């Protein structure tokens, strides 16, 4: 049976490799969300949410 989880995410205002690297150092995981027919979204999730 499938399990569903609700994750707390944040909008990511800064994009690029250097900002992604600094977010990872702070314990955040940068996410790029793509869906057909919609604009992509840059998001952040706390690393603790996934452990």
C-alpha cells in the first residue's frame, strides 16, 4: 500500500551553482520542480525532512 508524506518546502529566490552550494552547506536541498504545461519552480527542502 502506498504511503504519502507532506513535506515543508520553501521558495528559492537565488539560483545558480554557488547559491545551491551555500544552501547545501546550510542543510537545505535545492529542488527544481518541472511539470508539463507549467513553469518550473525553484524550491528548497530541509535535509532533516528526508531523514
